[in-house]
DNA sequence: CTGAAAGCGCTTACAG
DNA sequence: CTGAAAGCGCTTACAG
């Protein structure tokens, strides 16, 4: 079923068929109607690939993502798709093997995508440059590239970590620990840096540290390492909620500790589960909707020709105080024993 | 950057460039090398759209899905993408507004997709027919179309519901309730039908019923409706885990009931959270990996020419017994009061 | 407002 | 093994 068939059926030229399907093109209403009718009868739909070829631009955005098990990302994928669909774009998803997306990127670049969105994945500066010269705009969500001038959207991770430090110190904690995510993820690094800075500014060091790799199992191990000792931390800031929940589960059900009576737990992201009654997790929100909105806007701005307003968009999220971290000194205790 | 440019650079014809990128084409090793070199220097990649146009088939599979908040589906999306990528296909995702995907489907059909996968979404038999005549194979995952001969992959939902009834009756429950998902989703209907059949076969009726629409909030309401009464059920079979967890949270933290001491809860899916220590949810597994494998195989079989082996693939899942449903009669109680 | 012609970037018979 | 030519399904100047 091609435009030629429709043209023949409607008794017009192929050009008119094309115009009938192009909003704002100059066609007589009558001609357009004849084309629409013929198309309906034949079950014709314009072929988007052929159109892309000739227009030298597609309406497809490539989305590269590495983790879908962290419940923050399904929300992101959903928000991205809906927003892009609303603007007439479509999403070609690509699940990368690991955070480094270089190899997978080569594959997706076979498709003439209008732009690229990378969530929880990064590319080398070499490939970033290659895309730049090929004229394919890229926006990174939740990651940054060290040495290439890519556009990125992140939460204010440093500030979030800093806020957590203040909160924990204000409520009298003296032995705060940190559980990191992936070693080279900028989110984890920034959250830790802000946290440490906040601690040191008030004269404290991080009492203990472990790495959970942003996985559930990794976080369980990290919790055991940190807390199955004689003198455990009195609080732990976990680099994301996904891990924080694993930590709470381990603390309570494996080690028999009470949260927050024995130890305070704070996460990052504010995923839906954080609000569940079983956890009531105190956490720093990472506003998925607003971040996605900013990322998609930045990308489409570039796709549609202009250069983006900003290179690094940082979106502030609030500390959401629930019940997994105690709010004041424990009764009968004057500041801890350190 | 086109094959023409590469041809010029390598001093060969455009045909040779094409052959150099076609596995198994007859080119001299030397020619191929020259092309590869030139391509590398110019940063050339064959344009997949142009190739699709001429081959009259693409390597893109459309994936339509409606719910990403139910944690069963991120696993499905991930499994689908990885499997399809492994076979050289790519995924164009489309989030539908609601379960009825007809309108959204029209849009995605602008792309010459090789096939269509629909998860937690259905299409009308009219549109199913239209795709059939257009030669676009469709596989439904977790839904069935009433009156069109589409191929579908589902868990054995009827049997799962039946098994739950037996389990609940064996362990002495006398007032079993059911919380349904979406009214017209075949998963919910089949699970309920099997459950009722299992109950009736042993002389019991469903004690109470509510609808949760497969959402967290809907399930919270359903739990209140069912349990905030003078004579509540002694067990509840919830149409999926996502809702079952909402039910457990409400039962425990809003109504102050103990699970399973006061009431048993059983879910469906075996999502990751079901195994968490806070829930230890007894549930019927829905084997995501196996279901996706079957769905992708069935789809690619059709895409690659042959008709599929089966129309309705049903995959059996086990009842996974954990701690959210009691295993025997409560002490001092001889069978309930009904 | 409309049609004939050229061309988007590729592949594939067809000759050689 | 290789190249010239035609054509996949569309759009877009260019005339009229």
C-alpha cells in the first residue's frame, strides 16, 4: 500500500496524496477529502521511514538506559515516553549492558535518530564528540560526562548529601555511615561529597563506609559489613532508596535492629515504596517529572535547531522527613559516645 | 555521510560498499577492507531506514504497554529488550493511554515495524484483522483478544486461581475474599474464575469481593471496604502482588490487623518485593522470563516467515508458599464460624 | 491548487 | 568479484 496506489484510486497525483497528509500544505479541501477516502479504503498509512529519508530527520529519539530494577527508572521511562509522544516523537529504547554505553550506542546509531537521551548510562567523550559532529544532540539524565560539553540534567546531588548531613547532625547522630552506589556514577559521588562536606563543616568524619553498587543484594551485604560489628554506626545515609530499603530489611529482619530507635536510615530518590507504611523512609526527593521535563525540553530544543539554554541543569529536591530517622537525641543519652 | 561518499573515498562502487556491510556477500577481502577503512575515516554507518525501505522489512518491533508502575512490567520490558537486541531487533516503545491500544496503535503503525508485542494492553478485533492483512504479526502478552485469532502468551491464570483456592481451603480458611484487578483484563477474570471454581468444588462461595483496578490506591480502598466491617474475611486472594502489598500495608498499618494471624493474604506474580522480609508474600509465580521468551520466539517465528506453532501459549507457574498466609487452622479454632 | 520529475540513502538483479 | 542502473515509498522545488 503506497502513496502511488492511493493516488491512482483517488484520481490525483502522488504529490497531492503527500500534501493531503501534510498539515498546512496547499491542497483543495475536495482533493484532500478524496485522498483521505481512498486511503481509508485501502488501509494506507504514510511510511514514516520513507518520509524520514527525504526529510533527513526522523521523529525518533533513542533512549539508552542501564537499570530498570531500580524503581526510580520505570517512572523515568514512563515520563519520557509520554512527554515525547505528546510532542510527536517516538522512543527507541535500548538497554545497555552496564553503564558504559559506547558499544550499544554504535548499534543504535544505525538508526537516524533525531536525538539521544541517556539515563543511568554514560558515553565516552570520544563518542560524544562523534555524535556532536554527526549533528545528533544528546542529553544525559542523572549522569555527567567528564570532559565533553554534553548537556546533562541531574538532581542537586551534592546539596542533597549536604542536607542529609545537617539533618543527621541536628538530630544528634554522632556516627554517620555512608553506603555508596556504583563507584563511577556521578550521582553517588556527588551525594557522598556533599555529605562529607556537611559532616566536616561541623567537625565530624564519616564513621564508616561501604559500597552497594546500586543493587539490592549489594546493599544487603553493605549493611551486614557495616552493622554486624561491635560498635556500629548510629545512622546510615544510603545513596538511593532502592538500596535503603534493602538496608532496612537487613537491619530489621536479619540483624534484629530497630529503625530508627537503634539506627537511622536515610535514602535518596523518594521512590513510591519510600512512602509505604512499612518503611516511611526519610529521603531526598529526586523529582522525576521535573527532571524528565527539563531533559526532554533541552533535547527537543536542540533537535529543533537552536542550541540549548544550559549545559548543566541541576534540579533541587527537598529532604522528605518521614520516620526512618529519629528527630532528636535518644532519651537518657547526651550525645553519643564518640 | 552516505554510501556514495564512502565509495568515492575507497575507490569502489556503491554496490561494493553495500556488499562490504552485508555479511556473506561476495566481495574480495581486499575490497571489503578498503571500504571498512574509508567508512571508519568518514564515520559512516549504513542508514537503517534506507535499508528497511528497500528490503521492505525493518528490524524494529513495536512494544505497546500500559502500566509501568506495576513492578512486574519493568522486568518484562527489560527481558523483551534484551532478547530482541540479542536477535538483532530493536524496540520502539509506546506507552498506551489505558488498556485499549487502538488509537495509539494507529500511530505506531506509521512505522513499518516487523512485528508488534502488546503487554497489558489489547486491541480490537478490527485492528487485529487490519494488522493481519497488512502482514504485521502480533503477540499479546498477558491479555487475550476475544474474537480474533491472535497469538497470546499468558500464565495459567485459571489454574493459579484454582491452586490458591485449594491452598486456602486446605489450611482451614472459611471466609475467602477476592480483590479483582481491572474489570476487563483477562488475567484478573481468569484468576477469579479458577479461584471460584476451586472454592465451589469444595462447597464454598467467595465470601466477599472488591475491585482494585490493578492500582496501589485502588487496592488500599478495596482492603478498607472488605475489612473495615464487623465480620471480615479470614483470607484474601489479591489479583496481583502490586495490589497485595498495598493490601498488606493497609491491613497492618491502617486497620491494625496481623498478617497472617488475623488474615491471610495471597498475591499473584512473584515480583521482587514479594520476597522482601517485610512481606514474605505467598503468591503464584508468573514466570516473566519464560513468558517473554515464549512471546518473543512466537513473534520472531512469524516475522521470519513461518506461522506460529501455537495460538495460545499458557505457562504454568508454581504457588510460592511464604509467610503471608497461615498454613493450618488457628489454635483453639475448629474450622471457623461460617 | 496541481502534476511531472528528481532525489533521500540504500540494495539487488543483471551483465560482465 | 564488480559496476551501472533501477527502484524502495516518500517529499519538494519547479512549472503551470
